[in-house]
């Protein structure tokens, strides 16, 4: 997104800005229109058009482009409000949230002001259209980062194109080829890796280039009536896209193509927009003026408010005037004040062309370096986990009280559901929650199915009886409990796990529908069976996340039936094992980092048991009943009561995130698992 231009102010462009930002805000605040995110694509086209038009005027007047002047102008327009919003957001995050999420917000903010937020969220595996994880109040800065990455290169590239011998047609053709290449890359990425594609600068470049091509083509020679019809058709395409699009479409390409075409039509038509028109009325012009500030303020205000007060209609209605008020203040006293000042205005002198090109290369190098650090650098540059791990200590199981009976555990669950405030022992856990709270098997013997590295197996040797724990990350999270049982019973426990890939013989993908994942998981499942054949364990423990039903890509009823058939194949394959133990996976709950604030009650983290969890449990237990060697251990009542699941029980947080147990909770439940094992299979 870009700030308003101080050149000739076309009222239709101001109105188009207003429409774009309103669509984005309404989508985020109310969830309607569901495709309101196309407002960002409209901003990209506007930006490419205006910036390119400015650069072409400079080339025409001087024969070159002042790279220093261009960068200085971008800094003056973009950075002051971006820094203000970032600083306020980080401060508010530390006031509202416990350190794990507050530190993550700080890291998100640093990537945002370094203009690599899109790369940062790609590295974190963020899915913009899914809210399964805690939403960052800086997530919307991805578009700002894409613009600035594009504009680090564009003036140099455009100058090179304009200095080439040949006519305007050749130059437009070269830029059109770049746009076509970006569009093709966007289609490829959107089909193969949509979550990554959303934040990819190469995927989005064609939208900025569409505006650039419009500026290079020059004014359309149309009569007033055709110009008005061009504008109406363009607005229709934008609004139609906003209403019809949703997460089920292939996004961003080709889904956003109609909205981009619509923006090009509105800009190219350049139809008069009077004070009574949709785009030229005073409200639209005012919203267009504050659109940059409004875009930056609206999302942190919404995320912070919803974290404390929930997602109801009242919260949505209250946040709107707050967003507008902050946006007007920052526009009036920061954005305009800086633009009207002499801050970073170029002097009379001009750098030599080699020096300016060197500056451009340095800026490109800096952005590339920061991007590589985000993608390949230490996890501490993008994740709060390593920082929080410095404050936390590995779990001391000697201090963890075990649940002695089903009745005692249910009583503890009931007490947690009735709690009006965070118990004293839970608050420090929330403040220090880190990767150290996971079972060590989550890191020591869990791997990505797509990795080609040798598999990692954990061993917990307490005796001679061979026992295996095998499956996805949920199986790995149960390892502390199984190791504790093994210590009492003389087991030699081997654990092997793959992310999102269990031993249940059902085809699944992962959360991002990563290309090749289904085939890789099939291969890893075959390797897991081979591992068991070689180990010849007396007991095998299985468990799998409820999300596996979603990752079949089918509706719930069909997915449950597929899971049932997969369970039958797996249990049949392990018919020679003395005892096959299926641990019901813990129901998904609220992530502590997402739901818990310093001021919220425990009730804000209570989540009902999902229909998905119930369907999966019914499928597994029904198949288990048909095999003599299978013991099905229901665990739902260890986490939930009356269909509701709190965040803690028995003086321990139950989960590190939405699905994975803390090591302490897994250990605390070991006696209950042992009780379930002693029933005849």
C-alpha cells in the first residue's frame, strides 16, 4: 500500500483508495465481504500507476531518475506512520499479552519496519486466509513489504527500459513480458503452495506492473460516455470479486485477476468524479486521504481488541471509530506534517549516476540479506520460542503431581472451568511458555516427511521389553507418559514421529497442501511399518491429530469413513503385535499464546469439543472393537467436561499450542494410561 500522492489529486483515485481500504477493513472486522482482501490488490494497481507516472515524468524532464530522491521520497511517505503504528503496537502487546506472544509481536514488528514482513510470515508458515494460529497484529504489513521490495528495483529497471533504443511499443512490450512472467509464476505458486504464494513478491509483481503499464500506455482516447462505462465496469469487477471470493478459491492467482482488471479500468477511464458521485463525494475523498493510515491502524486495533474482549459484533462496532480516529490523527499530525516538512528533501546537488546505481544495489542487497536471514537464519530472528527458552527450564517431572484417578481428573477439569481468574501457579507458566514445555520427542525424533535426512529415533531404555511409539506429532507428545510407564514396567521405548503423517493408512496432505506431501507421507508410512517389523515390539502405541480428517480434503462424514478404512488397514497390518494401543488424541483447544492475556479470565480460553474430534474418535473406537489385540484408550475426559475444554487442569497448562500436550501434562496422565492398558485388549 502507498500513502496518498501529492501530485495532481484525481478525485476518482482518492475514491478508489477509499473503496479499497473499506473492503479490507470490512472483511477483517465483520468477515464480509469475504473477498475484501482484494482491496490490497487494488492498492497495488494504484501504486504501480502513480509511481510509474511520476518516474516517467522525471525521465522525460531530466533524462534520468534520481535514485536517492526516489528512495528519500518513499521513506518520507511510508516510514513515519509505519514506525508510529509499529511502536504503539509493540508497546500495547507487552501490556496486554504474556511474554511469549509479546516477544513474537516484537519480532514481527522488526520484520515489518525492515520491509521483509512477507518473507517473515512465509518463513513462519503463516496462512493469511486461515486463523488456526495466533494472528499477528503486523500480518497486514506484508503488502507494504512487497511494495517496497518492488520499488527497490523498479526505478532502476524502468530507467533501463526507457533508455533502450526503440519505440514506446517495444518498451511496453518488455514490461508486459515481465508482468506475464509474474502472472505465470503466480498461477504456478497459487496452485502448488497457496499459503506461500500469498506473500510472494514475484507472485504479486504483475499487479504493480499492471498499473505501470497503464501509466506507460498514456491516456485513453475515449468519449465521456465510454469513460463512465469503463469506470462502472471496473467498479463492478472489484465489488463482484469482493463479494464472491473466499478461501476456497485459488488465491491469489487467478482469483484476484478480475479485481486487478477492474482497478485498471477505473484508472484508465479517468472519468470525472463529482462531489455527488460514488468516488468523488466528500466521505470517499476523506477516506482516500486517510487510507494509508487507516490500513496500518485497523488491523492491530482489531487484533488487540479481539484478544481482550472477543470477536462479537459489539467489539467490531466499537473498534471502527477508534480505527478512524487514530487514522485521522496520524494522517493530520504525522503523515501530512512530515510531507509538508523539509525532512529528507533532496538538496540542489545530484549524485553521479554510478553512485546512485550503487545506492540502488546496496538497498537491493540489504533487502535480499534480510530476506535470507528470515528464511535461513537462526529461528531466533523470526520466532519467540528460542528467546523464551532462555527464560524457561526443562520440565522437572519430580515436581509434577500425577492424576491418581479418572474422578480426580474430572474434578480438576471442573474446577478449571469454574475458575474466575488465572490460578497463581498458571500465570508463571503462561509467562514462560516456550518450546521447552513440549515433550523432548517433539524435536529429537519428529521430522518432516519431505526431508531426505536419515530418520531420527528416540530411545528411553528402562528394561528389555521392546515398545514403540509411532505416528505424527500427537504421538510424540505422549512420549513422556509412555516413558514414565516404561520406567515402572521395564520397557525399552523407541519413538518415531513425522509431522502431519501418522501410521493410520489414510492419504492426507498438510496444513498448506504442500506439493508432494501425500506421496512423501505414503513413503514414510511404509518406512514406519518396516521399522516396526525390524523392532518387533511387544506393544505399539498409536495416536494422531484430529486435523488429519481435514487434511484428507473431504467433507467430515466422508473423511471419517476414510479414516475408519485406514484404521482397518493399519490394525490388520499390525495384527501380529501382542498389544496395539490407540491413544485418543487430546481435543483441540485454545492456544495459550492466542487466547490468554494479562487481563482476560480463564473462560476466554475454554473451547468446545469439535465435531471433527468426535467423528474421528468414533471411527477409531469402532474399528478397535473388531480387533482382539487392539486397546482403545479414550482420553477426552482427561481434558474436557460437559463438552468444554479449559486451558489448564491439575495445576498445569494442558497444551503448548492448540493441539500438543505440555510434557508435564503428558507425564501427569501416565497412571491413567497405565490403567487403560491393564484392561484386556
